[in-house]
């Protein structure tokens, strides 16, 4: 079964929010911060560190 990545991330994110119940401001900061870091010059550095 092939599941699109966006659908898998949506389901995992929804389960994480429902089960862990983090504050909404933290979720927002992580999503927006991750979006901006992925497009910056730090992306290749973080990519090698996280591998």
C-alpha cells in the first residue's frame, strides 16, 4: 500500500497532538520555524547533522 508522505505526516501529527497535548503555540512555532529553516542556508547543515 502506497501512502503519500503528506497524508502520513498529517496522521502522525494529528495523533501526536491528540495524545501528547502540546500547547498550540509550540506546535505553531515548530511548524513555521521548520518551514523557514528548510528554505534557508542552514538546511544542508541540519540535514547532515540529523542523518
